[in-house]
């Protein structure tokens, strides 16, 4: 039917961005805040909302050597919601 060709089935997972791990890897809230020039409450808001803007992510990349792909994880809870 397919001319002997193999078909690969790829299961796509919902992904979430691990903001807390990113902040920890940048030396914590105080260091990150000081380095990119935001208030100390800003990173806590990112953690609480479980998101960060691309503008701020770009700013972080200017100051820290990070592979942002490493912070994307399979979302086992669905809908990008943090786990319990």
C-alpha cells in the first residue's frame, strides 16, 4: 500500500518551560534581577505564572550562556499548568 516505505509515527507532547530552573541556573532571583535590571519580584511572578516573555528571555540570553532548549519539558499535567 505504501510502496514498502516505513512511516514513522511521532507522538507530540505538550511542552512547558521550566522558569524556576532557568532562574536557579542564573544564580537565583537576586543575581538574575540585578543582572538584567528588573525588580526582585519580577522573577517570582514568572515562577508563579509559570511563564516568561520572549523579551526577558532574550535579555537573559545576552548575559548568561544558556541553552534554552534544555528548559522545555514534557507537560505531564496538561495545559502548561504547574504540577501539584
